[in-house]
C-alpha cells in the first residue's frame, strides 16, 4: 500500500470481532490484507482471524508488557513509509488496551492515524441494556487498589449519566457487592460472551444480578451497564449509608461535612420521619 507523495506510512486502527468472526467490515479485511505489518495485542488470537479469512500479512505483538520497546519499533516502521494496522484482542483498539499510547506517539511523529470503525463490547452492551443512551460515561476497569477503588465508586455514585464498567469473571461478585453498597438498588445490565454461542444479557437491580450470578459458573469478561444517579437515588443512598446511625449521630455527621445545623436537622427530620421540634429536643438534651 504505497502512499504516493508521503514519506511516512499510515497507522490504521482496525476494529476486530468481539466474538463472532463474521462481525468484521469489508474495509477492515481489505486493509489487513494490504498493510505491511499488523500489530496485535495477542498474535495467537489474531492468527485465528487471519486463518479464517486467508490473510497472510506479517504480524508483530504490541501489548501492555512490551509497549515501550515495541512501540518504538512500530513508529520506526511507520516513519520508514510502511503502513501498519493496530488490532486488539477483540473490539476497537485503544479501549482498555495500550493502543492509545501508540496513537499518541504516531501523532507526535506527524504520522497519519485512520480509524476503521467496527465491533465494540462497550457499545454492544449499551444498546441492549435498556438504559438511557443519550449520555453515558465509560470507566473501563475500576481501580484495583482499595483506597482508589472506594474513592472512584463514591464519585460514580453521584454520576447522573449511565455508567459502563468492565469486569473479569473472578471479580464480578465482589464488584457487584461493592456497587450495591455504593449505589443501592439501581437498575443495571450485565452482559457477557456477546455475539458468541453462549451470549448472556441479564437486566434488573444490582442485588438481583448478584443473586443470579451467585448460582452461575462464571466465565468471559463482563460489561456492566448501570443506571445513573437521580435525586431519589441520592436520598436512598444517604438513608442506606447512614441507616446504622442514630438521628443525633446522623445530624453530627452532616455538620462535619459542612452542612449547617438547621439544614442538617431538616434533612434528618425528613429522612427519618421525625418531627423537627422533637429532633431539636433530643439533640439539646444529649449535649
């Protein structure tokens, strides 16, 4: 694929099937056959795709553990006028993989970057979730360190847009439990093995999903789509997180977070269904 008049090649971001090998565009197949080199996250998986479609283009690996060294090599190939296609294990390159770093390096070197749109587990799960699609936020995999994870979940609990996260099968139940603690009984969708023979899409409240998957043998990466926060959700979360506190402790907690004493009493009075005058009296008698 010589690019007349250009000294450098083109980096193609080529979306590949997330399960069913027939989910690939004609343009992607054409480019994969004609480029000089294909950089793959896992060359073994890409060889299966190549074998299915009779593609014989040279392959090189590009993944999380060799991205620095191999990234430099790929940029050299592009600067030398060769065209390269980047593919991930499945779906669109750059989504939850090191592809974004290669794109950044290519752009810094003045190399043309062209997308070849196609399959995406993120969008596939969103479209079948039954949840609002007009606005959403994609979080990828949640942080693994406890402190960072708790902070992220606390932030997301207030997020009004539909939320999408990825999760591995061995962490799914733990993550659902954490989501229940942070979000309460939100509507959600859990999708796995999308486009494959054993595709499964479950919809319901987070606690219902947790109960369902407790009885399952879990395999395949999950996409979790979660309803955004509403005003009602915020009130329910506040009640849930502080249900173990006495009314006086609840008021004290709100005051520590910067809420004025009168407003704190008003909030607790409404949420605990206690007359405001009675709550004032209890707080004054305990001081």
